[in-house]
C-alpha cells in the first residue's frame, strides 16, 4: 500500500463531496488514477482531472484550478502532504520526504520492506519457460527465454504468488531423427568427453547440410532413411530407443550445466515424449464428444467462429503435432498441479498457435483457459543478422561462456590475481557474466527484437548489468569503511538535497514497480528502475559526501540512505536472476 497515494485519494474524495456531482467517486477509484509527474520539480504525485470532466461539465484544466484551493486547505491537517498546485489538467502534490524516508529506510534496513508484496497469498501460477530441444545446440538466443522466464518466476514469488516453475523439453521429433541418422550413418568422430549435447547439435547441422546438398535421387534416399529412423523411434524400437536415450541424456546433461551456471531452477520438467500418447487419447475423446471433427482423414477443431481457423490436432497418418501435445501438457498442468493461472514464455512466432490452444482448452471445459497467457518475445539477433541452428550461424553457449570469461578477466579481474584466490576470481567472473547476459536480455520490453553484443553488454558504464554491479560494490565498500549507523538515531529530515530526495522516492516506489512488472509480464520495468536508481545514487554520492558530511548526524543519514540503495539493488538484481559480488 502506498500511504501517500491513499492520503491523497482520501482528501480528494472528501473535497469532491463539497461539489454537486452526478458521480460517486470512491477513494479506491481515485487512488488508481494517481501517477508521478514527468519532472520531480512538478511534485511527487499528480491527479489527472480528465475523469471529472463529465460530472463537472468543465475542461480538466479549469477543474484542477477550482479544486486546488479547497484541497490546499484540506491538506493542512495531514502531516504527510505539504502542498498542492494546479498544473494544466493535473493537481500535483508534494509530500514529506522525511516521512517517506522514515517509512522506507527503516524497513529496508530490517528487510521487512522486501516482504510487503507477500502480505497476501495469491493464486497458484505456473510459468513454463526455456523449452530447449535435445540433439540441438543451446545458443545465446535461448538465453532470452531463460532470463525472461526465470525473472518472472522470481518476481511472482516476491509478489506473493504460489509459483511453480517448469520446463518443457523437446525430446522427440524429426530433428532427432535427422541427428541420429547422421550419427549412425555418416559420423566418423568419437563423442567428446564434455559438451556432448552441443556436439549432437553440430551433427544435426551437418545432417541438414548433407540432406540439402545431396543430388535429387540421393536426397530422396536419405529422406527415406530419416523417415525409417523416425518410424522406429515412434514405434519404440528397442535398438534405436537405446541410442535415443543415451544421446538424449547427453543433451539433458548439457542443459543441467547451463541452468546451474545461470542459477536457474525448476520445480518440474515436462518432456514431449511423456505427453505424446496422452495427446492422442484426448483428441479421440473430444472427437467422441463432438468437440473435434474429421477433415480429410485428419482430426481437428473448427475455430472459425473465433477467427482462428481450423486447428489441426492429429494428422491423417495418426501422427501427433505440437498442438496435440500442448493439450495433453495443459491437462497435466491443470489436473496434477492444480494451477489457476498458466504462463507460457515462448517466441512470438507461436502467437497464433497459443490462441488456438487456449480457445480449444476453453471448449474442452477448462475454466483455467481464461487465465492462460502466452508471453511472446522477439528474436535475439547478431549484428550480422538472424541466428539459426539450421544454418549454423549461432554463438553456442560454451563459446559464449569462454568469450565472456576472457573479456571479464582481461578487463576487470586479472589485476587482482595474487590478491584474491582463484576461486573468488572464477566466481566473480561467473557473477559478472550472468549479470551481463541476463540484464542485456531483460532491459528491453519482451516484444522488442534484441541485437546481442557481448562487448556492449559487459562494459562498466551505461545501461548494463556490469554498471549495476559496480554501483552495488561501490556502496558496499563505503559501508565497510565507515560502518552502519544506528537506525533509531537517524534524523531523516537532514536528507534535504534534491539528489538525496530523488533516491528516497525511488526506494519508496520499488515494491510498486515490482508488482507492476509482474502483472504486465515486463521485467524490463524493474531493470530500468534499477538503472535509474544506480544513476540517482551516483549523482547523490557526488553531491552529498558521506566521508565529509557537515555533521555526524548527516553522515549517519546519508550512510543509511546509500546502504538502503545497495540492499534494494541486491534485491532487484536477484529478481532479475543476478547475484552481485561483494567486491570487484
């Protein structure tokens, strides 16, 4: 709850009762309209008068002017509100920053502030993300899904939801048949001791190349061989199944290593191979009920009246599709995990597919279908253009790790060799690398395409995860040098400088930002807030010295303020999936 918005909405509601209006304006409705002015010098909060225009029968600007005088008289009785003024169609309020600091900093210091969003236990939500395919290489583009899904899971837990994080791994399909075809018939290399899943991805790319470059007759023969392997896989032929299980595990081992490095955890992992047969059963059950229908031997559902066309669920040869499996997967989620809300983090190219899935689930009678949401996101490209495992122009994860490690140690950490032990250097390297890649994937809205640039994302200046880490480490160094103050003795009224007050406002708003970031599925809002907070700290630190403060009391107040910035940065970075080092 924002105490200042609540006070403002109550006083506006009381003043409106003095006027003969046709509407009943509740304080809850009025509070929902309150926003921040575009510039700090315009006030702390602003109420737009557009909503009042109908009942007042006046222009919003005139309403703001008319209400400002009675509001000014009313706030004299309220300690938290200092002044009010009409600016165009808005009524702007200034609040007591000393009270804001007193409320916020003490709670951040104890950690209670970061528990406020969990005051209400909310519904059970499942977030499905990552969804890599076995027998393909895991590359830098996959990290956008991982970063986005993991951050949303952390934000939803912070906001009081009963969160279930899941993965859905593609371990069946034509791509596996092609990979195994090449592995069995054309590969002359021995599997490496490490990164065997990544190696399989390279074999898959070689398979694609061989199939595409073969002369027509040879290509036809190759395709028949691939089809035979696929048929044997689907029939669960013992010999080919044994090879599939072995190579599948190679990919799963790679994935586990990547998730561990990235500090990403799942409560449960689904596999395509587990829902294949269940999907078929569901389709035939819905066919008997009349929900589905046959069309030229295939089975699907007519969604024309929802402008979604005919949704194919089972091919005429009896083979399943992504759609078949997604219905079975949704049923598992609803029945076995009892979730009320389901979020799918999947690329934008699947938008139509998920609209069709959700509409089909609704017609199957699942009430949760109305609370299914597809969080789509744009591609990650290179400066040279689009990445594709098929084309082979991807930055594989092992390559990404090594290049980031070399860059970070060369530019930041080699200077500490001999002072720090090797383990701390390695762990700090990993922390900075994770911050660079995750923040780079999260600081833009999901619907925007991202151009990956390792050098740009790892620099210590500008809108980067490295910059935020440096801000955090800098504050920790100050606190270590001077020591923390006693909170009970801090005089918050001494924080008078505009740069100090700007920091207080941002700290006070942190929980609201996290809430909105979750409800709008936009960790980018949190990322931008942390960047703005780090910049505000830098300005305050430059203009408001801690070491050379005019008094011990002022030093204590500033030290507490900056300590709270560090604590908020640490919490905010955690919600982005980042753990900063304590020194650097």
